[in-house]
């Protein structure tokens, strides 16, 4: 049962999960979340049709009905879950993972995520203990549900005049391909556009620099104003500027303030994760935005934004959450809003790199990964050493530790999905940053 993680179900197909796993999950989900109808979507991975077949068989054998969206982005499943009042939905996807992988993202009412501590743990237990699975006297039925036209219209309702932009767009051979041309037409220069679950051009993880190389080359060769790249299931999006330089996704949280806080005139809470630059809060404060910081991951961010009745939020991993979108994340909606902002800035003679330079105020290490077992001991040692040297101005301990000082801060946290300890640091100068990173590295590596 190695496919169960903190936020979702994910692993190598026919190793960590298979068709029998999908059947059992389908069978138990209606009982687990008290419903007789389940919404289902799937991505384009090679193993997804088989997983889909057996998931549906499990659901209907349990006596529940299936409402089948077919090929869909993960955000489209969130939209349909909330809009049509489903108590359970499943998107078959492994998101940005390699092509050999697959998985499921399970949601409950209002598109709230089902995580290990809100249902997946019980599902795992039921599957492991071999609970009986008798076929219901009245099996459920499968209903095809086509909302693509409606969903495109919803997204288009946010699109403004972006005709002055030259856009490079990498669809990563993933699910963004089913909507991109309906929304952006022939305006962008597209690459990796064909749906292909083997990911023939690059993996669908835009956080890794090697997976952005084709987009960078396209932007520079075609003289684009911006490059846009989605992950495999289109719940995340990332950007490169007109020079082909990567824009840190947390800084896009600040950029989105121009739409929500300036253009729409909203005032209120904007959510960021614990790894976000201090520059985000500093940039949006004059616009009327109040930053709230919370744990990493959709399982935490989406419920928190709803709880706070926040306007929008984002993560360093390229997820962006919107009150307008049932407090859920959407890569395509985020890209529409960012392109609207960039088109308006271009009319004022401002390039993306220039806009980001006004936001970015600090030197940042980016997230550094350390593979080790003694994560807690290493985290405590890093925190204790730095606090012994300098008095913090703020501390947070809800997702690892974030400790802020007058001229720098760091976050150290264990990954919830991989065997890594992650460290990120930001400082007012490169020299100070290098000094702090070197010391942290020395302490962490002593626990290897």
C-alpha cells in the first residue's frame, strides 16, 4: 500500500497500485464518504484507461452510480464536484510524476481534498484488512457527463484582451491540451501540444529546469513576452519571462494582486505557503492584501483559504487557489489572470522581467533537498543553532520550522511525499545567503 501519501494516492503502476487497487478503492469510496454517486475523471496516461475501467467497476459493484467526465483536467473535476454538489470525486492522475506512475486525487463536498487524515487512511485500512466486497443486489450505473463547453465558458469569462502579447506555451503533452486552443486560440506558439501519456518531449514537472528547456528556447527564438508551462493534469502553471528566465511561483502570488486587489478592488486575506518570499507580503500590503501563511499542499491550502474566506492564494510549487473557483486550484485559470495582467503592463511599456524585479527584493536559495532518515533531529539542530546565534523576529512551527530574523529567514521541513528534508533560505544579500546556506548544509549533512 505504498501508493497512499499525505495528500493523495500515487505510485508506480503495477508496482504500488494496479487495476485491483483501483477496483477496491472504487468499491469502498461510496461507503467511506456516504454517497451513492461518484464523479470520475481521468488523465491521458497509458495506464489510465485500465484504472478507469476498474475504478468504475468497483463503484458500480458497490451499488453507487458513476458520473463520468472522461478525459479531464484535475481542476475541471474540482469545478464539477463543487458546482454539481457531489460528495465524492476521483481524478485518475499522477500529476507531474513520471510516465510509469498513476494515482488518484480524491475530493469530497465543495471540492475539499481527502487526505490521509480525512479519509485516505481509513480507505487504506479497509483495503489492507480485506473487508468483504459483495456485489450489490442493484449495481450502480454509469452516466456520461460532458461539461467541457460550460467549463470553457467559465474560464473565458475571466479572459480580457491579451491580443498584444506574444506567448510561448508548453502543454507538456498533458491535460491542458484539451482546453488550450479553446481558450487562447491560435495566438500562442504551442509546443508539446499532443496528448501523450508517454511524455515524449519531457516529464510534466515544470519545477525541474530540464523540463522548461524547450519553453526557454521557444521564448528566446520567437521573441515571446512570456512563456507558460503546465504540469500533467493542469492544476499547476509556471512562467518564464521574455529573457527565458524562470519566475519563482511565489512571486506570481504578488503579481496576482494587480488583478484581485487593484483591478477588482478587493481587500482581505491572501494565502501563501510557509516557503514563500517575504517580498510577497511586502508587495501586496499597499494594495490592501493581508498575507496568511500556512502549510504546503492542496490538502492544507484549499481548506485554509475557505476557512479564512481568503481572496486567493498560491504555493511555491505553482498551485494557485481562488475563492472564485470554489477555493480550489487551477493552472489554466491562473494563467488567464497572469496573462491579463501582463497585457495591461505591456500597454504601459512594462515587461514581465521588470514587473518581477519590482517584487523580488531578496536573494533566495530555492528549495534544497537532503536525502536522510533522521529528519526531525536535523531540523531541530538547524533551528536551535541559528536561534542560539541571533534573536528571531518571528517563528512558525506548523510545517517544519520557519524562523525569521532581521535580514534573513529559513524554512526547513520534511517532504510529505518523498524521502527528503527540504531547506530554503532568503537574505538581503548574496553573501549573507551563502553564509547561512553553508552553515545549514554543514549541520544537516552531519545527520546523513
